[in-house]
């Protein structure tokens, strides 16, 4: 890929900055093979929008469908590797005295690329817990794991999911149906049951309609308000309140840089928009700023 020409002011601001905050979204993991929320879903999930499955209502109405979706996604992450964009962010952290990485992603690819103290605003796939006693669940744990879903069946609950989402959805109602299939891309799996209190184990993520973890949110908004450069990479900036962090940084006088191959709602407000995939752009920005050979 040819070296992109970056605005000199961008490189100068980044080089001089002692406080840099980075916000990442699903697009940063896209080059590792992890589908973004904008991507059309496939297999069993093809008729569901991600925002329809990522809700407490969907989990209550059809736990096996939702737990199966998260297990499918966890499998993708386990097979994936961090990409050059994750590594560039980890390198940046070694050059900036006060560096904060905020992610909306629930994978661990930033950590596996070497980033530390990652603020996961929307939780982590690797930290499921009991919805009753909130006891952490380890997939290697001895907690009873109900037999896997096996042959799939028409599931009345799915109609209820549709209904539940229709009454709750801010987005479109669930329009999918759970077809009996041995789909290679996912299956229904009943969630494990906590051996302490008997409640279901749930994914360790923040669903739509759930509050963000207070400490992570406070730390993230503080880092947005007190940085000289704010980089916003691989996010459609549609999910609140995470999407408000960029404007918080701009209002506090930061230089805001967006990295995304596609247009977003931030295009008109950020200081710089660099069009392109983060796995290509970020290593180039880091190399040019700190004279690191790529
Ligand atoms: C809450 C975990 C409050 C689950 C996720 C205003 C204020 C507060 C809330 C709201 C509000 N307005 C609306 C709400 C409600 C809601 C919301 O935002 N709804 C949306 C649909 C409008 N927000 C919430 O419910 C939040 N809760 O605020 O609670 C509250 C108050 C009182 C009482 C109770 C609660 C909780 C939101 C968290 C939801 N959970 N994830 C899971 O993962 O399954 S969100 C999930 O979707 C992701 O974490 C991520 O945040 C979001 C998807 O966004 P992106 O990461 O940007 O990904 P997306 O696919 O959209 O875009 C990818 C981008 O990458 C694209 O732009 C693409 O062009 C780009 N790209 C592609 N390839 C590349 C690339 N970029 C770079 N390089 C590439 N190679």
C-alpha cells in the first residue's frame, strides 16, 4: 500500500502530545476477520440484526439463540489474530506519556497486541458471569454446562423474541426465525447454569438498554476531556454514549482524528478524517510520527 500523505499538522500534534486518547470500534477488528455490527450476519443469525440479539430481552426470550451467537463470536475471536492496526495502537502507547485506549469491542485483540489497561466500555466476551449471583464464569470452569443445542428446532421462543423486540426495540423488530439446521456458522446452545445459585450464565457484555460500567465510562470521558489528540478508529459513531466521546474531546480543545474507510456522522466535526482501513493507516501514522520503520 503506498504511504499515505498525512496533514503535517496531524503528525506535529501527535508528536508533541503528552496526552493521547484512542477510541476503537468494530472496524479495528475487521481486518482480523471479526464481522462488524454493520456487516450483514450469516448462517443461523442471517435474519437477525446484531442490535436485535444484543439485548436482555432477546436473552430472556431465547437464551440458547443468544448464548449460541456469543459462543460463535467467541470462537471467531479465539481463531483470530490481532492485526497491524491493533499493534500500531500498542506501539503508540509506548511513545505517549499519558495514553488511554477506550474500546467498544468485546474481543481481546488489543490486549493480545500488547495494549494495557484497555477500557472496555461494552464489556468482554471472555468474562461471562451468572445473571443471578454475578459470579464470574470461566469457560474452563466446572460449572454445569447443559448439553449443546444438538439438532435445531423451530422454536416458539423465537416468535416471542420477535414480539419482545417489537415492543422494546428502538430499532427494527427481530425478523429472523430459528431454522433447524446444522449451519456451519453457529447453532443454538443453551447457556450454562450456575452451580451456586442455579441462574443462567450470561455473556459478559453490555447489552443495548443496559448501563455502561461506571468506572470505565468515567475514566473514558475524563480521558476524552483531557487529551491533546483524540483518535477515533473503526467506529460508525452510532452507539451512545460512546459516540459522544469524540465531541467531548473536541469541545475540550483536542485535535480529533478519525480513521475509517467509510463516511460517518463525525465527518463534519473532526479535525482530520483519514479515509482507509485502520490496519494500513495506523501503522503509517505511527511510523511517520515516531520515525519507526514499518
Ligand atoms: C446506555 C456489546 C443508558 C454487545 C454493544 C443516548 C444516550 C444513551 C443511550 C442511548 C442514546 N441513544 C440511544 C441509546 C440507546 C443505545 C443506543 O446507542 N442505541 C443505538 C442503536 C442508537 N445505547 C445503549 O443502550 C447503551 N446503554 O446508554 O444505557 C441507560 C440509561 C438509563 C438506564 C439504562 C441504561 C449501551 C450500548 C452498548 C451496546 N452494546 N456491544 C455485543 O457486542 O454484542 S454496542 C456494539 O455496537 C459495539 O460494542 C459497538 O459499540 C456498536 C457497533 O458500533 P461500531 O463499533 O462502530 O461498529 P459498527 O459496525 O457500527 O461500525 C464499524 C465501523 O468500522 C464502520 O464505520 C465501518 O466503516 C468501519 N470499518 C470497517 N472496516 C474498517 C473500518 N474502520 C477501519 N478499518 C477497517 N478495516
